[in-house]
C-alpha cells in the first residue's frame, strides 16, 4: 500500500492494502500516517481526519501528518480545531524557518477567521 501511495498509483488500492495491514497490526504509526495521506489525497476528508486523530492519540504524529490534519479540518470548516493542530505543530519545533513562518501566517489567518 505504501509503495502505491509513494508512486501515486491507484490510491484506492493503496487504501485497501493499508487497511488490511492495519488489521494485521503492521507498523501502526507509519501505516496510519500512510492511510491518512491516501484518504486525504482521495478527498475522503472525514476518514482522513479520523485516521490522523488516531495517530495523534498515540502521540506519534509527525509534522506532515499534523499539517494534513489541519488542512482537512479547514476544508471541513472546523477552523478552531485546525488552529489547535497548527499550534501543536509549531510547538513540535519546525527547523525550516520558511516553513515555520508559513505555518505561523496560516495560524494567524485561522485565528482572524475565528474572531469574526
């Protein structure tokens, strides 16, 4: 499943394989991250959020997964939770100053939206 996802080929089939791997207990954090990404790419945002939240509950979510989670939440209209995820992401520490600045700008936009 991860190979299909990496190659960008047959994402639907990747989801099937990744779900199967989850049932077999295969490398849960990496499999959850890949499954979340596949669901996100397919536009299955509610399922992607569920998957990323499971990963987050394990306290093993990496920055890419948290960023995708925030994007899903924004697209679903859940601005307050998306802002919370971005704050969490910034607390993790982002080494790349350009990326950090972009995340801070996005958080300001969300916070401005929340104040309306």
